[in-house]
C-alpha cells in the first residue's frame, strides 16, 4: 500500500507539492478540472467544492482536449518534487456532457474520451477516476460538525432542486442554454449510457495501460436533484464490474461515501472488492451518520474503524494508493493544511501498524 495526496488544479505549484511530500505522500491524484473558477463565496479554493446548486464553476472548452504536452509538463513538475502522478480524478464535464445526457454529440465525445485515454497512457498515468453522474456532488453544507467545532462537510436532508439546462455534474457546460430544467432520466437509461461508455472506452484503456476507476455517488441517494444515481449501494459496484469484465474496469473506492450509504456494510464492501483486485485506489475519510443526514468528522472520531479498513486491505494484498480525500479544517492560520496533515499522519500510523 502507498499513501497519496489529492490536489486540485490550482494547487499544482511547488508549495503544495512540497507540502504533500512533507506530510508523507509518495503519490498524487490530480483534478485537472478547475471546479473553482466561478468564484462563489461558498466555494472556497482552500477546501473541497460544496453547495452552489447554481453550479460550482464553468466546464472547460469542449474542443480542447487535454494534451500530451500539457500533462507531460505537469508530470515533470510532480516528479521534480519527488512524487509520482498516479491518477487523474474526473473527466471535464465539457468533454462528456452528451455521454452523460445522451445528447447529439455523444459519439463525437466518446471519440474524444478515447483520445484523452490514449494520451493519458502515453504520458504514463495509470488511472483515470470518474463519476458517471448527471447531478454530481450536490447539496452538501459546511459547518462546525467535527470535534472541537472544526469546520467540515455534511448533509442536512435530500436535495430536490432540479438541475437547470446547461449544467451537468454541478458544473455549467453551456452558459447560453435556454431557461428550463433538464428532463428526468430513468435509472435504466443511466445504466445503459454507463454501459455504452465502458464498452466503448475500456478496450482503448486496456491498449493504453490505463484503468478506469468508478467513484460511487456522493451523496449516495437513489436520486439527487430529480436525477437517478448509478452507485448508491455497495452492491451496485458489482453491477458496474459485471457490465464489462476487462481488468481496466476498476473502482475508485471512497470509504466515506460507502459508509454514508443506508444499505450495505462498509467493511464487507472493502473486503469484497479488494478481494477481487478491483480497487484502483482509495479515498479514506471518516463520517458520522447516513444519508440524507450525515457529517464528516476527523479521521479518528467517526463511525468508521479506519484501522480495520487497513487490516482488510492488508489481508487482501491491496497494493494501490490511499488518499485522505477530505478533512475538517482546524482553527489556525492554515486550516486546510493542518487538517490534511492530521489526517495523513493518522493514515500513516495505520499503515505502519498493519505493516508491523
């Protein structure tokens, strides 16, 4: 097992890379999508994007796919800091909005995704994480939910506000879209679209040495903003795997999200999918409660026995990367840095314990 660190686009600079290395990370996950470009007050660049039902920010240019040169430069910067670029987290909504929505540019966008996958393989990045979701991450709130009043993220109830036209995955991909809301999609339609995406892209991923890793829906409810969810129970991961048995069809196992699910057991799920060697990498945070009402906590105080998770992974010979995906912000001059450093220190201690 190896410990990594997740970095947003604006964090790709020497200071953040040095911080990641200093707290013990050897690998990094990079969000190439800039979720923070709308500048909303509730969307602080010093934390994860939350709230903002009007959209976190604007998606990228649908005609500008990530290039080998762009990613190669980022990789050199990461390696110069003594780190390894292990994964990209999420496709840009601009690059697959019609794949998610079954729109008129779906075939063109599927070819664009294949081009991105080939380029990612050429640069030597082994994993692309993705979340096949229309509404995306939506409806979360921030507050003093963690020990000592530390600011963290939670949910206070279901989110029924419909998704407006021109938005997918909580980002605006068409600012000129007509007024109105996205028509509802059925669960069957969403699964059909996910299957087409996997069956089209997995052969290219195999040829390129890239694994596609599916993140469960966060928050894990059957519907969010009137749109169905793909993986809101642990067993639905198996349904996704069974669509296509390619070894490149893998999971981005978010332990916190699985613990928030109303059905299933987080330990059984981690054991099941790590035992199948289907987990590409792991997000690890702690939470208290279940959807639609839960709160994220410090890594050592929630419902999850984090050391037990490590023991399960050790038993199943998991060799992938684990990152602290979220952490409460501490009351000091560097709230995000201190919270993430505490979380990483705890994960390092758990890793040492199971290694011994």
